[in-house]
C-alpha cells in the first residue's frame, strides 16, 4: 500500500513538472526591443524619420542604427546604410530599463511607395554577476596599459562590465509617400 502511494506521488510530481515545462516553453515572452515608425517629414531629398524605440526589459541597452531596408519582391535589401564606424566617444544611443526614446535619423533619397524598415543592432549592458567577467577583463587591460582600475570588481555591482553580443532588431514595415512633402 505504501509503495503504491509513493509511486502515485512520484508520477504526479513528474506529470506536474512536465506540465510546468510545457507551459514555460510554450509562452512567448515577446521581443526585448521594439521599433515603431511614427512618421516621416520630407524636405527636398532629405527625409527625417521618427521612430519610437522601446525597451521591454529590466536591463539597459545601447544601440546603433544599421540600415533602412527596402523590399524588392520577397527580398529585403539595404536602401540606406548608416556609418559602419562608431568611434570611441561617438554618440551611443542608450535605452534605459522599461523605457522608450524617440529616434530621428535623417536620410537621403528614400524610395517612395514601397515597404521600408529600420534595422538596428542592440547590445544589453551587462551588470552584476553577468558583467563581472567583463569588468575583470577590462581591469586587466587597463592595468597592463598603465591606467588606473576604473571598474568595480564587486561581483554584484551595478556598474557596467561590457555588453552582451548584439541582437538585430527590425522595425515594422512602413512606406514613404509623396504626401509627406507637405510637412516642412
């Protein structure tokens, strides 16, 4: 009798565990970063596009614009490419935790009446235990270069310790139309 009760209990726990795994894996958490095209304002050959970039996580991110893509048939191809080089000290766009910013790039000669989208590269700012290894590596580099150690070696510190590998984020599709020329 006792043995049967133990078997029934073990099977019940196993079934409940499988149920929890299926529910956890089956749920989609949604994207960490989203991009929404708000509007565009055209003046001559220059178009100022206004985007709302939102961070839906509890972590900070930095991002760099990559391209504005155009759809030709079923293929997306770059129509406008932002600078490949991001020198040290250049403007880095930062998204705080659970926040959004208005990003307003100006681009030249965008095609009209075809689907477009913005692509960015976003990197999570690693803090706490996640960033500890990065802070140690940076501290060693600074020490070898003869500099002071500007990085906290507290494993649970909230100072940045580098960035996670980049993720590519793509906006919803939008179109530029000739009616945007009226807004100046």
